[in-house]
């Protein structure tokens, strides 16, 4: 009888608090129903000498229970903060991962802009400098300035030319709104120099991106989030897509920034008509598949990607950003529970598939075709209370490191 596969979820935690706890709970619960042992862990929970992991699973009281686990068969990387500790783990060769890391957004954008099959969908993007800002504003009525290594709609500024100067609308590192008018280009350059310096993430750069007319509703920016994932056979497929609508006069449509969700077919059908909507959808699907295949060719095995795609007033589509660790709350917002549940199942199914392929490779068993390791029957995901911050039923102090390991200092 084949032993139960163990899937570790590498994520950030601060004491007993986890990032995106709701999603992580559902990953663990769904993994159990797929016949896997799934647990969370972070950089401070790894003890290589004894091959033990201090892992966490949901408790029955809405918190988190700490336990010791053996080395996982495979790890899904959901660590969304780039720290030295994270970098050491990813390059330490300790685990077999389901998903390779991508480069920063600036590098990914340049890579796709230089790809013959994809470049027509990439807005003109240049590295930030005062000279380049002046140059881009001579070409386009407005531009976006964003960090080359940013996430979550943070530190993005839209700069628009006006008759009496420039209008700036954006959000800071903390997603605080920023709106102001500037009279002259000299003042603009000075203000942006300070903004970029203050908003810089670690040693990352900033980039200037061609402004796109995505106001499909008055004063509101609209884009499309596409979730493309590997399935239990290791094949790419589009799980779902939905429209995101920004707040009035906002530079971003990100749901974290106060945006709202809308059904793709309904919204785009109303905006462009049914025939045009279908053409747009087909082109988006083509772009998503090409992007996933191209990035995987450059970076290695990927598991899922969230693509932010703009559709301008002419129906032209544009690839704005690629997110290697995407959320899926959009589908919850839309009431598309089947898609939401599928979006949670697929990473686990792919991880199980990959772990089995790795086991067969280690045994030198030839495989002529992909064999699914997960049953056909969809697994229902239990609704959970939003006990987001959670608490650990067993403290880190009680989970002392195994013999041979020094106890790590409490954070």
C-alpha cells in the first residue's frame, strides 16, 4: 500500500500569525480529502540534521496546532515576502518544489517584450530615470510608474498630462491613496525622484509603463485577472477569469485597493457585444497559454500564474503583470464557488502528480504517459470561519527542536 504523500506549504509567519490564513487553511483541509498530509511551515521551522519540520495545521478551535512532521515529499512555495531567510531556503537544495520562483517583474517584462510571439501584447516599458520619464510623457498622455519588484498594487503612481501641469494618482507601500497636482515638469521630476527613493523596495528599480486607456467605465480602471494552473496531469489550463473594477479615480483595480469584481462574459459582453467579447476571450486565453509556456521554458517548473490583462476601449488586450503566487479571492467575490474550489484543488493535485513522478524517477521506473494520482471526483471544500489571524494551540516553546538541533531564538 502506497504511503500517504506529505506536502509542505512554505509560507511567511510572524509568531502565530500567517499570511493569507484563510487560503492556507483551505489548502490543508482540501489536501486531507485528497489523501495527502499537508502542513504549513516557515524558514524558522526547518531542522535539516534530523529531517524534521515544525509544521502547523488548523486546530478545531479556529487557531493553529503545532506538530513535528517528517520531511515533505514536495513543497509548494507560498512565501510572499522576499527575505534573506527565504532566499537561503530556496537556493539551499533542501526540498523538492512544485513551483520555481520567477525573476522580479522588471526582468519578466523585459523577457516577454523580447519574445517574438508575445511582444505585441506588452506595453512599452522602460527603466525609470528622469530623462525616460520626460521622454515617455512626450509620447503618451499618461504613464504608470511602478516598482520592478513590487506586489499587491503597492507603490504605483499614474502620471497624467493636464493643461495646467500634471495630475498624479497612486498608492504607497502601505496602499495609502495619494493624489496631487503638479504645475511644472521640473517640479514633477523633483517630486518623483523623492517618491521613487521613498518607495523603493530593497535595492529594486522602478519602471515606467505606457499608459493604457482602460477606463471602460467612467473614472474607473478595468482589467482582467486570469488564473492559469497546472492540473493533475501536469498540463496547463485556464481555471477562470474575472473582471476587476477600480474605485473612482484610482490607479489600480486590485481588490486589495478597494476594487470590485465583475463576471467576464457579462461585463465584456455588455461593453463590446457578444461577438467581440468572444474574440477578446479567445485572445486572452491564447496569451495566457503562451505566457505560461514561455516563462516555464526560462525559469523551470511552474504551478500557477495570475495574469493581469488590460482591455482598452478598442478591444486591444495588453499584458500588464504576471504574478507567480496569485490569489483566488476574485472567484469568491463573484460567487463562482466551483471555480474557487478548483483553484484550491489544482495546486495540490499537481503537487501530488509531481511527487509521484519524482518517486518513479528515483526508482528509475520509466513512464510513457502522465498518470493521474488523484481521483476524478471533485473534492468539496468546507466553508470555514474567517479566523484569519488564528492562534497556535501548541506554542513554539513547547515544540522544542529535536536532539542534535539548537533551539532557534524566538522572533
